[in-house]
């Protein structure tokens, strides 16, 4: 297996240790929970997390202006409720805790159990579930993907503004109704625990509508030029989006060079322009990856002043 | 060819257009020269560049606190002297221009010709040549790689401090004596103009001492675990480095997920610690890439207060 790892069992702990070395303002508690060294003294605390392998999500966003804690499961595996509870207890300052959870059965269940346990200890906790991946038709079953990072930044800003828990939850849920993502891949991620690729794909094929855990896509097709790929993804997105003024994230899946992501941006711009959409803000880079998968996703959110202010507000995270 | 491109001939122009869309404070002149929209009114202007395919280098560093212009050649191809001259003339404000050039014959020749032409027009120009790649024994022939980005940041800081051209040049040259890099690759980059990989490599092999243009390395070897790889690279670096207090960059080659770069950091830390080196500052991410090559490089520089201040000074570049 060609991977920069020591062995299959130490991927998570080695990765977190490296992350901590490179980011002196975080620390790791209970082996797999990343928190800020300087705990926020007041304001709603934000906790996210899930399986690892999506770096910089989620641990890279633990920083002033974004998250207060990230609960890191093994690669593509939900963290356990006790770890989520530890995160909640570590960051709560009395103003309550918002859990930002991607819509996967394990994550939803384990974060919910932790919420119940925390509430029994008298901590005020609310949860928002991110379901931005439109490759699944049933809205309730939609997975949380790159749009989650927009939520981290938006909620982080609202918390810095001193808004109370219920208000932040309401605003985030209002935003989430209209955050939509769709992704594609040229290659599958190789899962370190098995040494196997998430799916098999030929040298002349691509997947449209992939997930971020090596799940196959909606469609397997011959590779096309980037403008054609963007058109297909864009057509799927525009079935869901009414706003003509939008924020767009072009997210790399982990092994996509910035050279190519920039090319994607050009064609996304041309496509949206041809459809009368006005892009107010671009977010381009690796925000929510899937190990070494080559490909990208497009996330779209209706633009409004507060969201633009939030996306451009200062954060100490070097990954946003 | 599996690449997110429209066609082979439009890679550079499409990439620059996307970069400009995503970064509203830059503009493109003469098709391939990236400059800041707000020209620096005083202080030494910094110009770098070279072949493209190393994104975010160099165009992504055109921002307050780093470069004033980047001259972008086609993928892995030197820009022509007339473009370099255009960059110099666009950014000079009377305080002179420093050219930061990686040591490749074409780059050195073309930047030198541009310098001569600019001097004939009365512009004060100096050049520094980066030769940080220790995989080549002859120091004069050493290539410029990721260490170049440390120079961009250091020189950008010195320029913001208002230092005159000769002083910035002297300080950068003093730094460059001790900036050393070495890289490795699991895969070769695929060159879009030919649709061919830079070199052939088997599924169980790696290259030690690669360049950033698809050049083969010093050695072809069976893949090993990351701690063993780091040890080999570290042993080569330590032959060249005397300082015990260092700045370390762990640079991704374009298709290396942050998950794995963080693991590399852990083992680089352990290796240097075992050798009595103290890492004062980590820089971890994709700084100087080679299209979609999987692999990483380690760059080391002696730490001193001014360099640390420079590396942590504000820049508007979102890629540093």
C-alpha cells in the first residue's frame, strides 16, 4: 500500500500528533478530542467531528472564529458517544454547546447519545444536522459533505458575536435549507485499514455524485473535459437552488492539485454566469477531503450580508 | 488522460482565470503576469515566477506581505524575458525590484535578460537565486524548490519593514546559504501537454530526491513506512545543517492529503528530536507542488528571531 503512514493502526493518533505540532494553539484530550488550548470564556461553544480522513475537517477548524472542539473517529468511522461527551464538557462555559453533525447514521446516533448524557449533567446542548449532498434524492437521507465547513465558519462567527444558543441554531438551520453540494471523482480513496480502494475505477472513467467515504457515485461515466463535468454537476445543483446571488465553494477531495481546482473555478464561473447566477464569494481549496481521492465538489449557498461577513471574518484556523 | 482540464493548450490561461476569480485582490496583465490590484506605493517590489504547475507557487503568493508579481510560464516552462520585464515595470515604484529566481537554466537566463533590459530603462533591479534542493551534490547546480516560498515570505516582510533593496538582497542571500530541502515521491506528476507521467514508477516503489518537474530522484527504492522515509531524508539534510534551532516546512507535492502530511510531521519531529534539533516553527501544507505528484519535501532553515517574526507576519495570501 502506497501511503505515508507508519502502520495501519496508528493513522489517527499519528495524524493528530502532527496536527498538534503544526498548530500550537490546540491540544488533544482523551486521545482523539481536539480542543483549543485557550478555552472560550463565554459564548456558545461549537463541537463538530466524525470519522477522520477528511482533513483539514474537522480538527483543523478548531480555532478562534470556528470550532471549539472536534471529536475525531478513526478513518471514516464515527467517534463514540463518550468522546463526544468529553468534548462537550471540555468546552461548555455555561452558555451552551451546539453540535454540528454530518448526516450519517453513526454520527447522528452517537452525537445524540452524548447530547442526552450532557443534558443529564445540566449542560444546554443543541444539534444541527448537515444534509447538503444532493446526490441522494431523499432529503432525509442526504449526507453531510463540504457544506459542513460553511456551517462551521458561519456558526463560529455568530458565536463570536455573542448570540445565544437557540438563535445560532435557528440561523444555521435556516442557512442549511439552501446549502447544496455535489461531488465527482477521478479516482477512489485508498482506505489505510484495508489497503483497498473505496471502489474500483478504470483509467478512462469518472464517478459523478460521490460521497466522502469511498462510496461510489450516482453514475459511472467515461471521463470528460472539465467544462462538461461542471455542466453536469451544475445542472443537478440548479434543480435545488433558487437564489441568483450565491456563495460557491470548490472543494478538493484530497489529491486534486490547486492547479486543477483553479481550472474548475473558471468553468463553474462560466456555467453559473450562463444561468444568470451571480457568485458573491468563492471558497477554493481542500476543505472536506476524502483521503487521497482525486476529484472535487461544488457547494452552493444563497448569499446574504451576514453570511458574507461571517465567511470573511477573522479566524485563527489556517485551513479556512 | 485523467485531468480536470478543458484541453491541453488552455491549462495556464484557465488556471490563472480561476485564480483571479477566487482572489479578488489580484489582476493579470499581459496574459500571464499576476500583479496586485493595489500596487505598492513605496518599498522594494518583489517579483518571482517560473513554470506553472507548482500552485499555489508562485501566483498564489502575490499579496500584501509577500510578492508584488508572479510571472507564470506554461506548465514546467520558463516565462519569457519580455513577460518578466513587464512584471518589473508594472511593480516598480522607484524603490527597486528584487527578482526571486529558482535555479533552473531557463529561469535564470530569462530573468537575467529582463533585469538587464529593466536596468537599461533606469530601474534598479537585483536578483537572488534559490538553490535549496540538496539532492544534487554540486551546490551551483542545485535546483530551487520549496525553500523558495520561505524566501517569498521573508523578503515580503523585509520589504514591508521598508528596508532598501541591497539590504533585503543581502539578508535573503545570508538566509539562503542555510535553506535546504529534499523531497520524495510515491507517484509521478502527469504532464498535461503530453498526457504522460514525468517518470514511470511501480506500485511498490518510491523515489527519493525528486525534483518538482517530474525529474526522477536520486534513488528508486521499495516503498517503506513513513518513519523510515523521514529518516533517510533527515540523514541527507543533517549533512548540510549545523543549526540546532530550526524552522521546518513539510510541503505536499500536490496530491498528498493533509491527513498524511500531518503524519509526516510527527515523524519529522521525532527524528529531529532524536538528533537534538529544536523545531521553532512548522510550516505544513502544499506550498510548492508538482501537479498531481504524491509525495512531500522537507525544508529546513536555521531559526532566528527576524525569520520567525517574518514567517508569522500578516500576509493577505490565503496560501501561506
